[in-house]
C-alpha cells in the first residue's frame, strides 16, 4: 500500500507516463450474497474490503494530478500453475474435491488469458478509469464451480470442504473470502467493447487443463 502511494506520488510529478494501472480485488465489495455486483456497487465492511479500499485510495495522488488511474478489481484468476485452481487440483484429481460451505455463495473467476488481455485492453482504452472489474461475465456459484471442475476432470466432487482444510490450504483471510460470495460482473469492460476469450467456465477449465503440465 505504501509502495502504491509512493509510485502514485512519483507519477504525479512526471510529464509521462499518464496512465497508472493499479491492482485491486473484488474483495472490495465484501460478501454481497446473490446481489449482482458492478463497479457502482458499494464497498464491503470486512477486512479484505478495507484493505482494497485503502489500496485504491493510495492511487489518489496520481489521479489528482490528472493521471488516468484504473483500479483493476481482479476476481480469482484461474491458472494451472498457481493460485486457487492449482491448490484445488490435487484433491479434485483424487476425487476428494467438493463445495465450500453451502456452495450457494458466488465464486468470481477469470481465465488467466483473459486477465492478461483485459489489462492490455484497459491500458489502451482512454475511456476506462476508476474501478474496472476484471472478472468473467458468467457468474457461477461455488457449487457450480466444483461440479464443473469435477466434470472436466471426470472425478466426483461431492465431499464438503471443512473450514480447517481451507485455512490450512489458503490462509484464514483467503478462506474467509472463499466462504463469502460476490456475484461480480465486468460491466465496464463489456461496455467498453472487450470480448472475452472465455466467457463461460467449462470451456475455460477445459482449455486450462488440456495443456500438458510442466515437466510432463
């Protein structure tokens, strides 16, 4: 956070660059249940929401100096080589995967290729400043996510995940995020004309998991 403010203040004193892309997260919105969440939705009140608010606030010096600042609110980025999906895969491949909690909470996601393309798109699109949700347009519940992953892997996905397993695998705050839900949509990206490679979950997972793993 201090680093972001330092960068913002440095950019504010330069003639160029005139664009700052700052990473944030959909955790900004807190637990929103089944409500549809866009960039216009209010911030949440939990710890992760407070961190995201403060992090975005650290870009204010650059914005005040006339720099185009985009706060990229990332969903869970799906990649076979790291992050949440890679952490889930060993259990799912053994047929031990399943829902978190009731499974009714929404699980915001985006394929890695789309996350990278969206960053470049925002960088090149002058009309995009302020918050931009970097998430796939197809909102799914966690139960839908695990069932789809199980189907792609051809493994059962019926065992509920106990809270202690979440804490050990992801840490307490990340586990709390996964037990909550945000039905986030990329309203501003879509309005600006961005076209997703993977708008739906199953094709995204099939593409991600079809490629050979490193070293295989």
